[in-house]
């Protein structure tokens, strides 16, 4: 009986399958908008969470705590996305690794207190859905009452997978 058990263990060890490499990340893009409706990240991938990021100062001569100091929505979103891109690069990743994006926007006083979605999309379109970077993240965009940085109109957080 012991010999049979040893033989069975040896046989199973020989027949054990090799680890299967993780499948590719699957993205279901929307037909009419540059985001994915869903992104499936298979097992074996590492998820990296990037904290919410706010813009850098665009006009140091403008009064602190004002939107003029950080620029309009397009300027702020471009600043935030560039900062996030640098953080990804420091981790050996690119925007192509982004699987989920959460965007928090304050209503722009110059737009009657409504978030400037077109301004966001102007900056977003330079990083996602381009000829060189076709991977689209799943994304949520919401208008919020305020952000921790007075004068900021945009804060973005990312989840990336490698």
C-alpha cells in the first residue's frame, strides 16, 4: 500500500501541469466613447493603486486658492494626467497599464458651477484612445462639492495592472 501511494505521488508529480501564463487583460470598449465599459484583469496580475492627484500650479502669479492659479479644467486635467504618467513611469509602467480611472471634478465657476467635461476630455484624449495608446480604462467621472486643494477643479486616481 505504501509503495502504491509513493508511485501515485510520483506519477502525479510528473503529470502536474506547468503553470499557465495569465491571460491578457480584456477590455470592452464603448462604440461611441473613448472608455471601456468593462476591464477584466485575470489572476496573476499585479494591481497598482495610484492615489488621487491634483494639478500643479499653472500661474504662480495668480492668487493662492483660486482656479486662475491652477488653470482651466483642460490645463488642470493635463497637469494631473502628466503627473500620473510620471508616477507610472517610475513604476516601469505606462498609461497603457491603466485599467480603472476615477475622476472627481468641481463645478467651474466660469461655467456656472457645472463641471467642464469637455475640458477633461481634451486632456484625456491626449493620453487614451490615441494611435499609439489604444488601451482604454473603465472610468467614472463625478462632480463633487470641493477638493482638498482650493482652486483645483480636477482630481484623478488610477488603478493599473501589470
